[in-house]
C-alpha cells in the first residue's frame, strides 16, 4: 500500500462506518467480543497485515487514488464529520458499536496506518 492508497483506504473505511459504502461482513462471536475488546480497549498495537474486506482493498473494491490534495482534504473533512455523527453502521467484523467505540476505532485505525509509514 502506498501512502496515497492508504489515504483512500481510510476514506473508504470511514464511508463504511457511516453506511455510505458497503463492506461484506466477516464476524463471529469471538470477533464481536474478545477481538473487538482487545482492538479497542487495550494499548496493544494493531498487527501489520490484518486482513481487510475486499471492498476496501486497493486494486479490488477500494477507491483508487486520484488527486493527492483532494483525497487528503476528503480524509480531513471525513474525520471531522465522523466525530460529529450520532449514528453509525455496523462494523464488518466488530458488529454494532457505540459512538465511543467508533471514535476509538477511528483513532486506532488511522494511527495503525500512519505508523506503517513512520508518521
């Protein structure tokens, strides 16, 4: 994943969280409970290479990079709008989540990808 692809992946991920983009579910009781709790409520870093849904993968269903400035501005605007929402879609792996959990997820997901590029 290039930095520009990562920006588009994050944009797509926020669209899934708001229900604007579809991502096929991949969940079970373990993922909705234990995996979700560890991923959101511990300080353990998310491991590299975690699988993502095909609809969010670059070269498959993910939005391809277009204009760097526009894609980055869309991410900044999307994060701001995301934080102000009161309703969210179900997470493809974690299932239904509270607003607090979605905000933690948003921070952890962006942080996970920024760390991939040493930011």
